[in-house]
């Protein structure tokens, strides 16, 4: 089964993927005493992937989770993105992550999002389905269809609310995880993809991260 991290290659770019499906992500990410990175860390992992895309450097996800809890970025349903991003800006911690945040989120202007990524070479955090945060890092237009490249810590290329919008998966992003029966025994494995192109009309509630000049 795929472990906590996996190295993935995108042409001349290498990225350390944080695999949220791996239950070894036990580092606390608590809200009212509950939660860890495996069950609540999608926003932290998405920010790690977005920052890597901008800088080529892999942030420390556990340190970022601790910062988020300390600075008010942990909410009742996961990461409060505006609160975390604003705290990073206030403390100057956005600089090593390679972005500035202008408070422009949560937004739903799809034309602005596409231009931000395709022309301005920015990245974004967003929902492809309610309750789960992914990173958007690249844009293209193919056969008249605008597409965005998503890096998804929970690898939901085949999820019911996402799969019909997936236009291409990146083979190098294959993730395997165990299937368990009611008794908790591993009886097989599932396969999914962590990086995929989606129709640019799918993302919702996005935060724009602007690259440092």
C-alpha cells in the first residue's frame, strides 16, 4: 500500500505527495481535542502541494498543522483557509511558502481562477466537492475545454461527485490503499489517482495564492 509520501514527477518537476489515505498520518490536528492529519489534514496537505509547486521545496506538514492550530486556522470542519492564510501573511510565514494572499477568497469567479493559474502562474486552494480541499496548480485548454490540474491528498479521482469531471489522470500519481471487511481484515486493495485534470467549471470556494515577484 502507498505510504505517507510518494515522489511524483511532472516533466522536469518533482513533487513530494502527501498521501492522506495513509493512516500513519497520526500527527495531531485537533479541534476541541479531536483530529489528526489523516482525518482532517486535507487543507494542510493542499497548501504543502501548492507551495511545492511554487517553490520546489517541500514544507513540513506537521509544523504547518501546529501553526494552524496555534494561530486559529483549525476550524470545526478542517482548515479555515482564510484564517490560516491571513495568519501566515501576518507572521511572514508566507515567504518561504512562495506566495502572497490578498484576502481574495472564498471566491467563485471561474474566469478569474483560470486566468490566475494560466496567465499569472498562481495556484489555488479549492473544493472539488463539499468538505474537501485540494490544490489547483496548472491550467490548459484542450479541444475547447478549459481544464485545471488538481493535486488531491485523498486521491478522489473516482469519487462519485468528482469522477465525471475528470478528463485525464496522471499515471505516476497512482495510489493504492487497503480494503477492509466488517471485521477489520484487509481483503484487497483499491486503486485511485492523486493528480488529475478536471473541467475548469468544477472548482468552488477557492483562495488565490499569488506567486512572489
